[in-house]
C-alpha cells in the first residue's frame, strides 16, 4: 500500500508540474511581442492614379484666398492647392493658414513650393516620399506638371491594407 500512495503522489506531482509548465509557456507567449505581418507587396505595386482623388478642389492664383474657406469646410478637406492659369501647382493653402489669417486675404500664407507626386509614380514610391516629409497629402500632377488630383496619407494606408480607395462623400456630387 505504501507504494500505491507513492505512485499517486508522484502522478499528482507530475500533473501539477505539467500544469505549471503550461501556465509558464502561456505567460511567455503573452510576454513575447507578436510579429507584425509584412505589408502585402502587391498592394503597393499600382500607381498613384489608382488611389488619388481625381476631383480636385483648388483655387486659382490671384483669387481671394479667404473665399475658399467655405469650400474647404464643405468638402471636408484640410487644404487646397493654388494653381496658375495652366493648372500647375504654385502653392498650397491649408485650413490652418486661413484660420490664422482671419478675414484678411493679405495675411493668408500660401505655402510654396507645393509638394507634388506624379500620377504614374508607384504607390510604394509615393508613400515613401510622403512619409519622408511632414505633409499629410500631395498634389498629383501628370507628365506636363498639370494638377490632376490629390492623394492623402490615408489613401496610401488604404492601399497598404488592401482597402478600397475612397474620398470625402461631398466629392461624389462633383462632375
């Protein structure tokens, strides 16, 4: 009988130690940082034209800058490019610039030069270039330097995560 008790104790000890080992393994697994999935390279292969907003809200050089404030708010964007007569970007005006200037057009700061990306640039190259700046969006230009759209950091994030490109709903009504 003494040997049966010893066997039972030995079995109970093994079971307890297995349970402790499993618990330790679970704790270690939780403590280890999880590996982050690498970006899907296929989603970064397309061109900026595929993810940009081709419906461009802008102001022409020489127009009253404070007039664009209402349009910026209406369309849900944070800024617009300033284009010359040939529709080439010459500057950028943000909602912050307009707010700081108040109602005084002369006080509005037009940021120049404007950050641009080519519509034929790869999504990967565009994302990399934008990430190296302090900007959140870029004016997209064609081979002639004419503004053809806007692309935002969120557009690159959607491409990276294989989400469909989408833009502020107000642009749906624009032809």
